[in-house]
C-alpha cells in the first residue's frame, strides 16, 4: 500500500513538498475497508466531496420506515454493499441525519450513517452517505471529512494546492474561486447560452472542430462571452447519471502560471463553484492539502 509520511525537512534534493506538520500522503485510489464488512474496496479519494459515500442498495429501515426520511433519524438501517470485485455484505448502521447532495444534474436526499472507514489498520469513525453507486467505477468514495488534517492527496504532483484556490483562465480573463476535486477526471467550467456554428443537434460528435460560443461567470458575478473551437465531446458520469458535454482547450492556472488543459462545458448555475478542477489539470503538478486556507476573489 502506497503511504509515505511527509516530514518537515530542508534538504533540497527531496521531490516531495515540505509541510508544516507530518501528514500521510495517499494516492487518488487506495485499498480501504468499512468496519464489519470484511470487504476491501478500491476507494476513490475525492477532495471535491464533503462527505464519504458508500455503495448501498436494498435499503431497509429496521422496525419500519416513517413517512419522511427525516423521521427515520436515530433508527437502524440495513443495506447491502458491494466492492469492485462483486463481493457483497449486508450491514447495519444508525441513521444520524439526512443529507442533501447537489451536483451539476440536480439534488437528492441520502441517509447519512456513522461507520468506521479507512485503511485496515487505521479505521476512523465517519459520517457516510449511502448511495446506489452501481453505475460508478468506485463503490467507496472518500471525502474531505476523512482527509482533513491527516492526509494530503498525491496525483503524481509537485506543488501544493488547497481544496479551493484562485485560478485564472487566461483567454477569458476571469479569476475563479475554484473547487479542486481529485475525484473528477476532468475539469468543468460554467457555461450557458451555448451556441455552435452550424450545429448538428442529433450527434454532438459531429460538431467537433466547429466554433462554439458561450457565456461564463465567476463567483463575483463577472460575465464574459467567449468563442473558441470544440475539441471534443466527452461522456461525464456522476451520482445522478451521465451526459455528454463539449470540451474546449483553455489555459488555466494560478495567475501568470496558467497551462493548457481540456475543459468540459456545463451549466453550473446551481453549484457553489463555477470552475471545477480535476485530475487532468492536477496530475504531474500538484499535491492537494485539505488543511490549506483559501482567500476569496
């Protein structure tokens, strides 16, 4: 298992960044378990998620369900979970709250339970959302409530960045309060009023290479209309399902330190952050340190 301790040192030949406190560096995917399950998961480490999420189906409230989800708080819930190898286990846990989870496709309510999650030799009690992740590659997603204060996430990177950072898109001329999300494979930019030159409305892939115009906005309400060329059409999957989005190539980074990367376009009006940065921007450049503070633009 890949785990190294980041120790304060002053030796210039070390490739790891220097941290103020000793922390464990973990990869974007780690072998983890859930107490009493006897299952080993290939867990996705996701700095974009507040809470940890576990695959759960056939959910039953012991003693009978109330009329509302909130009415079941304090009761025991029984559910079936499964790892990536198809091994299944029936578990029980106490419902501690009902969480509303929001992403680009909408919102949903989930039961949150208290479970011990982590490495086999180092479990910690956590609030965990229960969700049907059958269509997702990873059945256990590790969020910031596990990572904070103890871990940094290494996606083969060099510099250190926090869970939220001020990043610039050079061509557009805006700075965004950006969510850094190791659980996302790609970058995502808020875009509305999307118009494609001579658009094929039936097959998005037929529009690759055409010019696209869209409006984008940062968290300060500054809006820019921008025109560029469509680089691709990519399938995006998340907890709500899947959709195809156009991708464009933009130069993104800390002001004056931007570099080119592919970005998918989607309406993020309901999201707290209009620019989300994924692994294709992070990899080879950054370690994500959850405890770093950030300043708003």
